[in-house]
């Protein structure tokens, strides 16, 4: 009877150790999560008003905020905990509106715990709003 208990205990503990070991290995190899959901930088010599809206894969708004950025000023938003603690990539749609509709950019971005969306504003550029990602 005790042998059966030992065998059942071992059969129960092996999958638990394997799952914990797998996630620990991913964390050790990949490192800690990047803290920011996005980083927004104004590279222009003028102050601009920027509206940032982020939609999830179900097209539901997860973030909406407006900023007034002075020249060479940056702002960032902390990554939500469900993305910071997830090992999967998630699709987000970034909708950026510059100066009440003068320029608008909508881009789909795939983010995970090791990536951050970056948004750069260049007023005198062919494309005044550039959206990309940084991956570590």
C-alpha cells in the first residue's frame, strides 16, 4: 500500500516539476519583462498634442490617453500585468492622432513580455508618425 502511495506521489510530482522547470528556463533564458507598454517621443522642434488609443485583438479599447509633448520630450506607459506575466504574444492595434487629426496612423503590433511599442513623431518627415517595436 505504501509503495502505491509513493508511486502515485512521484507520478504527481514529476509533471509539476516539469511545468515549473519549463517556465523557469524560459524566464532565465529570456530575462525579465520590459516594463513599458509603449514609449512615445516627440522629435520635432514644436509642441504637439498626441492622442494614443490601443485596441486589443477583440477590437476593444484597453488604453486611451492624450498627451501634450514639448520638443524632444518622451512619455511611456507601463505594460499591463496580463502582458508582462504572459509568455505568449498578443496583437494590439495602435491608433495615433497628431494635432487633432492633422496626421493619423493605425498599425497592428504584436507584443509580448520582451517587447515594447515605440512611437516617434517627426513633423517635417514624409511620415510624421512612425510606430515600431523594440525586442530584447
